[in-house]
């Protein structure tokens, strides 16, 4: 996607580049000219084309490129920059190109350096001299930036939809979990019992923040670059506000230098997606543990697990492991782009071509992970007895015992020390008294406190708002249903 001085236009293909370019780009017979051929006495070297071609990955922008071209041509005709007949001919040609690309019949040629060149070349073939006017007042710099913003608006919304679908799965499993509880962990050590519903909702709330971030990023990128040209605007009477309105952007650009070089929105999207990946990785790590024989908290449905080529007994949580593993790739995509951007002067530089592959990859990988994890969690079976047996370890009630003392006037640090010493005594080699026995016999505790050590008691005592006990979780479920309904309403409004 090379810098293009706005007024040039493609011609009917006459030149050629080496056949290996066509092979690498996945395109047809070599033919055609570059968009900048007038400035050069010879055609580009095969090595240059092979290294700079972006068609293999930017062809996904074809819908957006055609939409941008339609808006641009409509604006040109309305401004009397383009004769009405030429505008009609170009729009008709764009309809044909759209149909060919949608049906898979579009014939690429070796000179199609990127999707923008390919579309313009084909429009010129179909519309003749009128097609040569398509690029009037436009540079590939503002064209590419427009296409990418349109793509992000659509695809980030699709990612939001998939996150919301996973949140629905988590909410459904939380509602069905009932009174099931399991150990809550810190440092991967059993800490306090929590309701399974509470644990599942913890992930659901985190994904809610991801939704907020993605929608916020989408709002910030909702600016049209059309009319900015290569970097300085145009001497033609363009109407950027009209182009913006035709494309459904919230506003036109304010500064042509800024908008043609700005990839903040790509960096923001990559950060948002990387953080979604971190949240998916955290779930993946837990489910790899939960479905192990050592934990045994859950069992995967056969459709969402894999086997071993050598070990007949194995049932592996590959989705969970890949959700964990691919997050490094998402973080790498973000850091790679930030490293590219950090040394660039204004305005456009060819380095910016490197924004697309990481963005497209991150969107694809996050989308695949969201679908796969939603299916895995929706179909899994929880082992409530195994979870609750692990949560009923007497030492998991230590905080409740300390708080029981606090409620009766003992300073917390003193209460902490008393209970800690009893836990230590119950765990020493050769100990004959259980923690419950030691609590019952202690002068400051006694039988009433010992009752807290009984199975299932501690989790019922979590009463604070947002806590892990039955009443608090029931209220939390109500709040999360309302939150999710608001997310869906917001998504549906944006989706139109």
C-alpha cells in the first residue's frame, strides 16, 4: 500500500511483472501497471513487488474498499467534480466488482499490489475512461485508513457479540450451579470456599470490561479520513463531511496529517484484544487444572476434548491450553505494532502496512477462542461433590474463626494469631486433635465457634455485597442479568 498522489488513476493492464509475484500473491497472469507508472521510466523489479505486495492479507478489506469508493464517487458527483454520467458508470462498475468478489469470480492479476489497486483496475476495465476518474481527489493513504476504520467498526462489533455470547454461557452455568461451592484460591492455595456461581460470574464481569473497552475504542475510531489525501488535503472542492455521512462515520477528520498517519485505533484494538486474550487464558488455565485428575472439578464433553495418539486413557483440554498459549501471540501483535509506530515521523510511511496482519490475526484468534471456550464451558459437567469436598477442608474456615473472635471484641491481629496457632497445631505430624476439637477446647472460642468448621457453613457466611455467599450471589446474579441486558441493547443499537 504505497503512498499515492491523489489524482492518478489506473489504466487498462499493459505491463508485466515476474510470474513468481503472481504465485506468491495467489493471483492470476502477470499484467498491468502500477498506480505511479508515470513518474518512472521502467516497471518495478520483481523483488520489490514480492516484498511489498499486501494483497494476500488486505484482500479482506474488499467490502470496505468498495463502500469507500462508492461514497467518494457519490461525493465527487454531488460536488460536480465528476460528471454525473461518469459517476453512474463507476458506481455500476463497483456493483459488478462487488458481485465478482462476493461470488469468488474476480480475476486478480500480478500487478494487483493490494486490494485497492485490484478494485480500481477492474473498475477501469469495466467503465473505461470514466473508471480512470475513480481516484480523483483521493490518495491510497486516506483510502486505506478509511477502509481499515470501516473494517474495525464492523469486526470489533462482531468480537463484542462473541464476548456477549460467552457471558451468556457463564451466566447460564452460574444460574444452574445453585448451592454448589468450591475452594477459592490465592497463590493457588485453598483460601476460602466460594459458590461456583460466584466464581463463574467473576469471569463474566471481567468480560464486561472487555466489552466496554472495545465499544469505547470503536467510538474513538469512528472518524472518516476521506478527503485528507496523501497528507495535506486537496485543491479540489471535496466535501469530507458528506463522505463521512455516506459511510456512517460519526465525523470527518480534523487534521489531514494526523488522520493519514494515525494508527492509534489499531493499537487500542490490539490492546483490547490482548486483554480479552489474557482473560481467556485465565479461564484456560483454570479449566486445564479443573479437568485434571488431581482436581477433578469438571469433565469435558467429548466434542470439546482431544485424545492422545499414544496414550489411550487421555482426554486432553486442548481448547483451554490453546486459549492460554495463543495469548502470547496476541500480546506479541500489540508490542510489534507499538514498536513499528514509535519511530515514525508524520505523515504516512510504508511501515504502516504492518498494521493489518497483526490486527486481522488478533481478531481471528480471539473470535475462534471465544466460540470454542463458550462451547467447552456450556457442555462441561461439574463434579459438585469433588468441589465441595475440597472446599470443606477445616483450615478453609480459619478466616471465619478469626472474624468470630473479632465480632466479640478481640483485635484482628490477636484473633489472627490465635487461629493461626490452632491451624498449625492441627497440621503438625502426629497431631491427634482436629481443628474443630482444638477450637472447641480453646477458652476464647468453644463449641459455638467449632460449629463454623462444619462442612458448608463457611460459604453461607459470606454476606457482604459482591461476596461469595448465597444471598450476596443471588443479588449479584440479578445485577449481572441487568448488566448483560444493557450490553445486548447497546450492541443491538450499534448493529442497527
